[in-house]
């Protein structure tokens, strides 16, 4: 079973992460199994310098699986290879009901645009992206036919996500 996909797009500091966290919490509370994918535009590290797994990666390991009784993580070093495609990342996830995607603003998936007055950029994404089906903002939004939600109205936004994706309870 292919999971439903729903994205949260927006510029830096637009409220994407906070919205994603609240949406995941509410979907989980409603009984759905949720996974997330976040795109980072910079070199990132989830490993502490000096840790055994870090040393394995530094030694040249292609993948390092870190496993404990509570969780596991697999770090994959690209070693100069191209960033994996969006589809490849989705295909690697364990089965779930829905995947909430933060970032990947150019992917052709249904998404909501997060907007905050404090965002790094204020240029709206919606007019040029037919996959943006709604806007969640901390301010009044004029001149759009799309549904507009208060950025903090998590229940209404989750209802919209469920309706838009056809996610069944």
C-alpha cells in the first residue's frame, strides 16, 4: 500500500516545522500512522563527532546502521553521488498511512503553503505552484481563491489534509 503524501512548503522561517509537528501530533492522535521527510538545503549531521558511528562513517562506510532497543537510524553517505530522488526516499520508508513532507517545495504533491510575516522571503509560492491547495498564514491573505487557514488552527488544517488526500479513518 502506497502511503498518502502531503507537503508543507514555504520559505525559511515561514512556520513549516512548527506546522509539520502539530499536523503529525494531530494525525497521530487521530489514529493514523505517520512518517515524515524533511529536506535540508545544507550539509547536516545527526551524528556526534567521536561517536563510534561517526568514526565508521569517517572511515568510509557507505551506510551505517545505529541500532538500540528504542530506535534505529541508517545514515547513508553519498560520497559525491547525486542526492537521491524524492521517489527513492519515499520508497525507503516503512509502511504508513501518510507521509508529511517538509520542504521539497517543487515536488508535484498536494501541499499547503506556510506563511509568516517574519519569513525570510514573502513572495507567495501558491500562484506558480498548482500543487499548493491551501495557505496557512499568521496574517490576512488577499487575492487568492485557495482556502486560507490560520497557521495555528491545527484541527482545520488536519481536516483539510485528510479531505485532500482521501485518508480514511
